[in-house]
C-alpha cells in the first residue's frame, strides 16, 4: 500500500511537470512573435532615420508619419525599401 501511494504521487508530479512544459511552450510562441515585431520596429525606425540622414544630401527623404512608421515597423528593412520604391514611383 505504501509503495502504491508513493508511485501515484510521483506520477502526479510528472503529469504536472509535463502539463507545465506544454503550457510554457504554448505561451512562448506569442512571445517570439512580439519580440520579432519589436525587433523589426527598431530596425525599421533606424533605417528611416538613416535614409533621411543620408538622403538629405542626395535629395531623398521619407516623410515620417504614422503610416510610414507602421510599414517600416512591421516589415523592417523591406518596408523601408518598399517606401523608397513607392516614393520613386509616385
């Protein structure tokens, strides 16, 4: 009887640890997405600043408004390139 009781406690702890691992793994996926969006936003903002800094000498500038900030923030470097291409086309 004593041996069965200890085994059930060990199985309960093992089940709890497995459940905790699965819950942590499920919660880790959105955190990776948030970190990626923050990273793209920082890189996009730096790129907008650099394009405006270097572009002022060359006559190229991207107006920083909420739309351009969102495009550069979500897409990062490709977003800044997209904004430059759109400005050239339009």
